[in-house]
C-alpha cells in the first residue's frame, strides 16, 4: 500500500506538466504523418526514444536525409542537459540496484525531474521510497506521450495544417511552470542563486541564439548552472537554512 501511495504522489505531482506535454506529443505525431512517415515509425520513436526535443530534432534530420551519425550526434548534444539532472539525482538513487538506475535513466525527462526532485527536498519522499514516486511520474508521462503521438498521427491525417496551430507553445509554457516555483520566496532557502541562474542563462541563450543545433541552449544551461552554483556559495545561509541543513 505504501508503494502505491508514493507512486500516486509522483503521478499527482506530474499532472500539470502532463497537461502541458499533451499538445507537444500531438504535434509530433501530426508532423510525422504529414511528412509521409509511417505511423508505426512515430509510435516506435516515442516508445524507444521517449525524448520530446530529441524526437523533433531527429525527425527534421530524417526528413533532410541526414546521415545516421549526424542524427545520433545531434540528438546526443540536444539531450546533454540530462547529464545535469542525473548528476543531481545520483545522491538519492546510488544505493538502488542497477535495474532501477537504468529505468530511472531511461525515464529521466525534464518534467519528471521537475516533479520529483522537489519532493526529496521537502521531505515528501526519502531515498528509501523516492524511486517509486519517480516510477509513478515516469509511467504517467510515458503513457501520455504514446497516446498523444497516436492521437497526433490520426489527427494529422484527418485535419491538415495542424503543425501551424502553434501547439509547440504548450511546451514553452510547461517549462515556465517548471522553473517558477524555484523563483518564489521560500523561508527555507535563498532564492537569489535561482534568479542569478535564470538571468545569466537567459542572457547567454540570447547572445548565442545563432549557433547551430541549438548549441546556444546547451551553453546557456552550463552558464546558468555555474553562475547559480557560485552565487549559492557567496550568499550566507540564514539561521533557518542552517537548521534545515
């Protein structure tokens, strides 16, 4: 029963971002079908790759008849941000069996990280049961992504021009929702490092927006993480923070 309750917590924490991801999945299925690809190809990619941004990049490269090594290397670069997620989570899951760590590695998408990581910080889950919360989040996202891809594939055949509806903005809104809670005043921690990370990453992404393959976003993420880390070391802890620590 405890396992089910923890999984349910992970699912419930993920609902807002699942809602934001649905249009993105529909858009992917629609684009795949409207460009003449097999519906089974779109479903297989969503099932095996399970990475929204990487799937869109790979789809574009496939339609351009790019070599396989270009597709693999480009999607690898796009997903390098997941190394940052994994590095942060390792302290919570390093004691788990290999099969659990492999499963978490496969299911470590932006939304699941954003939904589950704060649960470790606020005590909602512990290192002993947090992986079940992640499992609940992963399964709910995985199911949504497959259904949305199928719906998009069917709708792409029946409703032409879906790619022009601007559905991709739903993912932008989702990412805004992911970072907003970290920017709010919190009695247990200083929010200044989060604002430093946000501002520095935003400026860097604008300055490097012309780089190919969205490399500017990768560098912006690295700059944001670095500046946030340096800022957190410079700002003295409050008494409350020391107590929580």
